[in-house]
């Protein structure tokens, strides 16, 4: 399987549940990329809609609940980045994927890869450091995302 994004140690937050959820999204984006390259646009589109939208709803909620539980000081800013992502996917990317060309689909997929890379490597790693510095261990199970 070809990869549009490769899991990297720099993505690790140190919180097992969140790291597993992030790995699931990386795997999903790679599956979508491969389906698109195989000419299976409809399958790729359905997988993106089903998993990425589900992912956003469940994973973001999970992160935010943990942050709130432990009083993470940057919760509101983090929540806002999640809201902007969801709005962008629903209002801009899904219509582009639905109505556009394969090139539009690839462009949308590139946006998702870029956003994920930046978001995990920066804001998500920031909360990982914050939890570690305070000796807070998060032993939640990863949310199930189908």
C-alpha cells in the first residue's frame, strides 16, 4: 500500500488512546489515497465521508473531554481548531469531493493530510507535554471509529 502520509514518532502525544486514534486516521487517509489511485473514486468518497466525519465527531469529543477533566488551560483554543476543521470539511471539502474532479478530490485529501500533520505535531503534542509535566496519566481506551 502506498502512503500519502507516514506515521512518525513526532506525531506521538504520549497518550496511548489518542495516538491510536491518530494512527487510525493516518491509516484511513492512506486507504482513501490508494482507492483514489486505483480509480475507485466512489469507494474513496464513501470511506472519507464515513470515517473522517465519524473521526472528527468521536475523536475530538474524546480529546476535549479529557482536557476538560484535567483542566487543560488551552482547551478553548484547541476546541476552536476542531470546530474550524469540521466546518471546513463539511462546508468546503465534502462539496468539492462530491461535485469536483479527481484533482479536486486529491486537493481535498492533501488539505486533510496537511491539517492532520500540523495539528498532531503542534497543538496535540502541546497537550501531551502538558499532561506529562504534571504527571497525569491518561489510561482511556481509544474510541471505536468504524
